[in-house]
């Protein structure tokens, strides 16, 4: 499958470039009928799906937080709530997630969001030299070191996946 042209200047790539954080852009042709965005990325980029992470927004006791987990699993909402000092967490409404991040569902990057939110990366990311996250558009992922992702987002690494 031919690779799509690298989308220039998403808020995520601009933030990384501005911060001097190294990353590798990976564009691919997104299939509009596909709804498993992260698994599609792993398949089309030819990488182990456990290295591809999805960005999910949750409402934790009334405040929005970001949970980043492997596409091969699910976000443990109880663990995420605990990680941010909340009692309960539920997945945020898609419209709210899009409005607060400035990205569309399936292309929500943890980097360069409109509103800076508390961010938690699943601790499994530390097993890899680099991981893949959305670059801010469907069909575009960014590869970077987990420590650099934590640095740019101000995040923490805690076991929040299952």
C-alpha cells in the first residue's frame, strides 16, 4: 500500500519541533471505513501493535484527563482515576474530546492539544525504545521515545492498561 504524503505541520509535530524533541513521522493511507484506528496504523505501518498507543480522554471526578494505552488493550478507568487522584473516571464524550484537544476522534494526539490536560501513559511503554502515537490526523502516526512523550506532555507513567 502506498504511503500518504506526510501532513505538514500538525499541532503535534509543531510542538515536538519547537521543543527540539526527535520524532519520526509515519503517514499511511487511512481507510475511511476503518474504525479500529490504532490497529489499522499498526497493520499499515508494519509494526507490532503493542508499540502503537491510543489516546483516550476521560472525565475523572469532573476534570478531563488523558490516558494513553496500547491499541491491543483497554484503558483501565479505575487505575486511571487512581493515578490522577480521583475516585471515578468514565470515558469522555467524543464531542468533548474533539473540542478540548482540537483533534478528531481517530486522530487525537497526546501532543499539541488545544487544552493542556493531565496525561498518564501506560507503564508498558517503557518496554520499548520507541512507541507510536497519533500525529494529529487519521493516517498519521509519530514515533518517539516514551520518555520524550512524557516530557512533552508533562505526563507520568503508571499501569493504566488491561
